[in-house]
């Protein structure tokens, strides 16, 4: 979002909203405090298990008994709970965005949608989306390049009804859109010669989900980018011939080697993802270094045997952004720098 032109003030506002509940917990009504502590206990399963009587379960018990906030032990436990939740938001960057959700991507078998169009079959919010939105943001996780986030036009049921009426016996086509629930219908027509799902981090329609946002303010902030062709002119050189062979063409030793590479990849994907995050912060999402690492990560998804697993170590990271301190716990303080990107600003804001 930052690389696509979203201003820093938007991120600040989101972070402020993410912790606005603190004042309600400390100074609001006792009923809100009970509801908040109960939700916290439910999330950790403490009400059912009762395995932590000295911390969260004790706090829940004291809330049920109506202990005042001024009681020293209760005040201390409440402060620890607040710090735990704020640290979780800060460390994982779990800042809630309004009018957004994750939906399963479904191909449009009717052919009524154009390449840059989608139908958002979100049952509870479909009227709001149709009446107030002309476009949405859509992306998959993880995203490797800025172009992995697409801006797609929203098609309403009224438009689909009209299009289906122009097709002989097309009533059944519209019935599909009228009855489908809680998914994202995407066009099967190529966008700039490529599958729309594939443009989002190499996605497909075998169960992949996309994050979408129909917040008009955020959609208007995001600058459009031209579609970047997938693949690489040197792709054949990057990928050995074995990577392009069918499983039935490989012998047992090759299959075992490939399985071993997959297992090794799974153990390294976290480190690879972290290094990509650090490169984004230090060099920018469009830098040459970042693009190389992003390309390696993208190839790694489908062809783990073709990836040079030592690339992470060869990158030579000596400095880390301040927001990665919770990851790099054994790293000296002198190895961190103050990031001026959104992640670094929000980290400092949550610290305050």
C-alpha cells in the first residue's frame, strides 16, 4: 500500500483506531471491560481450560466478581493484558482495515465479466459495495512486487442482469450470480494476455483466497500501475530441465530429491520472507535487489528444487529495521536502524 501511493497519515489513523479500545477499557464502563476481558479469555481458551489461574484466568475471575480497577493486583493484570494485545498488534502488524475481507477466488464460467471486472458476492455488504464502489483492491499473500495488488472494477447485479438478457437463454447465467455467496467472481478472459488470478502472486482457482478492500478512501489513494509480464526471459536458464518434467517422467531418485527440496524449502521460506521484507524497507520495493529476491521467491513456489537456498545468506544483511526487533532478538542494538517507512513509523507509534 505504501509503495502504491497511500499517504503516511492513513497508516497513522489506522494504527490509532487499532488501539482506541484502550481508553474504553481503562476509563469506560465496567460492562465494556467485562466484554473485552471475556473476548480475550475466549480467544485463549482460558475459560474452558482454566490452566492459567495466576494471569488471564485470574483476571477474568476478578472481572466477574466486580473488582474495581483501582485494586492493585487487578490493575497490574489489566495492564499486562493490554500490553500483550498491543505487542501482538505491533509485532505482527495486525492493523485492521475497514471494509475489507478475504474471499475465495472463483472463475466466471459465464463469460459475462470483462478482464478487469469482478463481482463481489459478499452477502452482508453487497448492497453497500454496489451503491458506493466502482472499484476494489485485490491481492494475495504473500505479495512479491507492487503490481501484485490489482485495482478491479466492480460489476453490479443490475449490469449482469442486462448482459445476460442479451444472450439467448442467458437467464441461467444471471441466476449463478444471484445465488452465489461469499466469494470473489473473477473474469476468465486474459488481462494484458495473462490470467487475472496469476497476476496476483501467481494465484489460481484451486482454492486460493484474495484479500479485497472496498474502502473508497483507500482505493482512491492507490496509484494504478501497468501490468507487469510474468516470467523471465532467462527463465529456462534459471530453471533446470528437471523442473519442467512431469512427475511420470522422473525416476524414483529424482522424485525423492524433489521431495527433499520441498521439505528444505518449507524450513527456509520464513527466512526468505523476512529477508524480502527487509529489502523492501531498506532498498525499496522497486529496487534491483528486491526484484531479484522477489523473483527467486516466486520461482520457489512452484519449483523448490530450482531455488538456490543460500541466497538468503549471500544477501549480506548487517542492518535491520527497527520493526524487526521482535524477530531478531539475539541481534545487537547497534545493528538496527530507524526505518522511515510505514512499518517503522507505526512501530514507534505503538511504542509510544
